[in-house]
C-alpha cells in the first residue's frame, strides 16, 4: 500500500476506501467507529475512493495503487478536471466569476488590460490559507507586491496564477483584516449527480440556509455536477451581495475536507447510492 499508514477498508460490504490519516479533524474520519467494516486479506481487484489527503502527484498515486489491484474512482484526467480551475472553468464559466490564468507570474499591466481593480487572485487549486493580502488586490502596486510574495509562498509558488473578477459576497460572522471575508458560502459533496451533503464552508461562523436558499444553491451546484460528470465532486457555492448564487471552487471529493458537512450522514448517502449501482 502507498504510505506507511494507508490501508484498504470495505465499508458496509459495499464501498472500498483507501484511507490514510492526515491529522486534520475536518478531513480524517474513523469509518470503523460508525460503520461495519472489513479488511479482507485476500481479494480481487477493487475500485476504491482515496481518502489519503491531497495528492501532490495524483497520477503516481493512481498508478501505484493500480499496481496493487486498487483502481481509484477517478482517472488522472478526471482528477485534473475536478481539481484545477483551468480545466473546470471552461465548462462552467457562466456560473462562476470571470477568470484568467497564467503560466507565468503576470505583471500588473497584464491584469489591468482585462480586469478592473480590485481583483481576486489565487492558485489554480487553492489560496494560501485564505490570506487577504495574497487574494484581494486593490491596485497595481499591491499586485506586484503579491507576486513577489507568491514566489516564496510554499502553497502558491508551484501553482499557476489565476486572476478572477472580484465579486462582493454576502458576508457572515466576524470579519478579519488578515483573511478573505467570511461569506454565505456552502460546501456540497456530489456522488454522481446526487448531492450527498451540504454545509457551511466557514465553520467558525453561524449561518444556515433557508429552504428556498438551499434549493437555489443546489440548483447551481447540481448543474456543475451534471456538466463535469464525475463520480465524487465537491462544489463550493456562495451568494453574492446582490443575492445571486455563484460557484467559488470545484474540487475532487477524495481530497476535500468536510467543512460543515456531517461526514457520517454524507458517507451513509454515498454507500446507499453506490449500493444502487456504481456511477
């Protein structure tokens, strides 16, 4: 098995999962405590979900596990589709803020040519710990400073630079000048075209959806799941200050933390869906 602590578990005699503890409470989940599980010594080749933390090299993980008779639910191509904005954005550009990405660290005049200030910048996969000064950029001078810091940031330095149209969002909870504003944002998990969990993205703020808001949020996120058409997808959606629902991020469900989604209920729905037939 790839990784000293990684192990293969069969949950409820239905779903195979390759697990590895990463030390993050909102990612790790003790399946053995909440479900019937088995660890068969002898088995044939299986198809499994990886819950081993974000993959620095998913293709290598995929091939290593495949050599051991474990086929992950997403191929490397599907993983790239779910995890990198330049791959998922073209399919859902009408549902998310306008974006442009660069293979190099752009200069401020390149940004000014396409966007009005302020802008939102991020890596193709993620921000750097939601730091405001590296995300919400008010003017060209701040942008050049952010690019200088980008080169030394361990999370950002290996990612493509993505510039997004800045869209004011409905804010929630207490705000900090150090981090991006906490917004009315929700994380949703999708197994195929079925939503198996939705909950607040910001777990240190108290907010929830009304029935109408839930239906509207799921309508947008569900359209993303339909267009990307993969097995296990995460779609983060938020409400703008004007009341429109927009997509903030897409991610592979194998990598993503639960945020405010209840993991036991989510996995129960995944198991029930998988028992009806693989996606």
